[in-house]
C-alpha cells in the first residue's frame, strides 16, 4: 500500500521504518528541514521501561496543589483560559485513582518491554549507533515518603515482567560511584539493568538515513494545509512545499505522528484526541571532570529529572509545564535543573557551558499514547507519547505497522477502540488491500 506518515520525530521515523519493512511504499511529511528537530531533539535520552508510573497517580493531586505557584515545580499547571487545558486537567484527576493508575502502569510496561525488545532487534539488524549505553537505569530517592510510595508501583511493574530491584543507598553508590557525592541524601533506589540510554536525536536522524536508503521518500519543509474527504475516508492530503507550491497527495493510509500538534489536525477530521503539550526542559553540559561524572543513566525521582551520559556530554532533563504551545525558555526552570545537578554532584560541574533546550511533549492524561485506527477509515494514530516517546517509539511503530497491514499486534495494549473493533474475527481488513494488476 501507499502510506503517508505525518511527522518526522522519533515516532514518525520508527513508524516509517516498520511500515517500509512490511513492504509498504512510504512517504514522510515534515515541516522542518530534517528529522528529529523538535521534541526528539534534546530529550532525556532514556529507554526507560522502569519509568512506568504515570504522572496521574493517587499522590499527584496534592503535589500539583503544592507546586501550583512554584516556578521551578516538577509539574507546573500554568492555568489559562484554555478549554483544552481544563478538559485535560479534569481527565488527569480522574486518572489518579488507584485502579486507573494500576491499569495505566500495566499498559505502559507492556508497551515499554515490547518496544525495548524491538529497539534491540533493530540495533542488532542494522548496526545503528547513537551513543547508546546498555548499563541499565538507576532510580534514586532522596525522600523517605517518595521511596515508600514507590514500592507499590514497583510491585506492579515486576508483575508485568519489568526487572526492577530495590536498592539500599550503598548499593546505589556501588552501581554509580558518582552518587558518592550525595550519599547522605539518598534513602534508597531501584535498578532496572535491562534499560538503556542514548542520543534520541542522533538515533532519529540515523534511522531516517536508513529509511531513505530503504526507499522511504521524505518531503521536508512541507506544511500540511488540510484534507479532502469522501465519507469516512481521506481522499487527498493538501500540502505546501518550501516554495509555497500547493500539492495534493493520495495514499491508501495516513499515520498521524505529529506529537503535540496532532490534536488540532485530528480535530479538522472530527477525531477527538485529548493531547496537551507538556513543555519539558533539558540542560546539556560538557564533561569537565570525568572522574566525578556519572556513567549509568539515573532518575532523580523526587525532582523528576533524568541524567544520561552521551559520549562527552551530560544530559539532564525533565519537569513538565502545561502552558499551551509556548516554547520560550523559562530561565528559572533551566537554572533549577542546574541547581539540583550541582546539589547532587558538586564536583562534577560548575554549570559552565550549559546548553538549554525546551520542547513540547504530547501528553495524554493517562500517559497512554493513542495507537491504532481512528474513526476515519484510512487515518491511523501513533501519537501522544508524552515523556516516553523514545522509549515507546519502536514498539508503537511496529504495532501501528501491523494494524495498518490488517494484522493484530503482538502485545497486550489498550489500542484505540476502532482498532479493537476492526481486529475482531470476520471483520474486513483495516484498509483496502492493494489492487492486483
């Protein structure tokens, strides 16, 4: 079939890869001049199956209230006269019950395990390099209350097959000696030895190169203007190239991978997606004191920060600010990341040479991405991955390729209702099959 992928972030590129591997003719539409230049550009760099507890959990409402007026809060609702933000927030509160949290953890772990295995298989098959490290991820806690609260989510993750072991403070330091600088603050930790880290931007661009070599067509610097529909199907995609020339493209299927901008485009087609941009921040520092710099990827649970080693660079990322589509850098939030980093690793860096970045992560209230068929017959969804876009990208790309091809994906996940209905025995294929000559 001819398939158009909308978006060339990490999710769009992995989607294109798996569709092409399944034999489809694939075209990628992207407004930027290259792949991975927005949300995938400078994220935390973790493949973290262990990061499965959603933002919406039983302890979240009180934390959100406590953080409401703090510029440096890990999760900041900057309240606006924005109906989409209020709707998202109300659904977020509904997802905070123990039952919903447990349901969401199970789905996040299932998708994460599948996705990590797909990434590892892709790496073995292609030899792709992206400053990857396979030393696991160590979560450490500096609050007794947070450490105790982590026990039940950890149990649920282990039940789903996530290898996650609780660690003492001394065991944390033994795993990552750089933590000796803050040993007195650590009350415990958890280690997931099969998790990984690396440069998501480099991965996205390298995989885009492999996609192009395999025959995927890329239309960069191309804006999506709209659609022409006939009933419940898209007949034509209307785009404009860098020169402003308008073109109409036809395809058997379209896959929406536009991150935070998916909601607006889907709404034009009558598809309702509860996605809201959660602005995340990162700081990249040069390695200036190798003997005091971390090697293992880390997660500071209390401050919701992740730490990854990318060759001769240190990446620290995290926090979420719900403030519409604003992409301006808030210096107070950037400086808070540097301040916490220096508090934990005083001998590692003085903060000089810091590069600040922010990006809009497409968050759903549950932290579960939309994967599957929409109510438009030839529009498919692979969007809303929030803070776990790279972690879930290979798995969701492989799953949507299966769904587009009329196959049932290999993993147990809450796919979109239209996908579940179409996968029932006796139903027609998800999209029209290729016509024989």
